[in-house]
C-alpha cells in the first residue's frame, strides 16, 4: 500500500518533517490537559498507594486512585478516613491540589 500525504497526519513516523513537527502541529491545549489529567493521577495514585502503611492502615489502589483524582480536581471527596495518612501522603495530596487548581 503506497504512503500518501494523508498518512502523515495519522502516522507520525511517516511524517516528512519529523515527529517533533508533528507534535507541535497536533498537540493543542485540550489534548495536553487531557493527557495531564489522565496520566498524572495514575502516577501519583501508585506513589500514594505505595506510601501507605500496609500493616496498620492499608489503602486499596482504587481508594488511592479516587482520593488522588478527587485531590487534583479539588472536589474534596474521600472514601477513607484521612487522619491516619502519613505526612508524605498528605504532602502528595497538597501538591496535587496545587497542580490541579487553575
């Protein structure tokens, strides 16, 4: 199948100007925010979940994900009691509130 100019828009490796030019053309404000609010909570939920004290106060990953997304969107919802969180976990939530607030 021959490569056409339309394939440059779909497949960045086929772009004649290179992948950096393709990114500059196709990454806009909406897509950057969508990527940010998708991947940052996933990464921080793993960090938050890994930071929990597994013996005294274990936190499930789904609870960690919910709390992190709630924190980055500044909604304030919580599925667990936040008082037994470690200081590091509270710092994570505070950083997320600052990152998610405009």
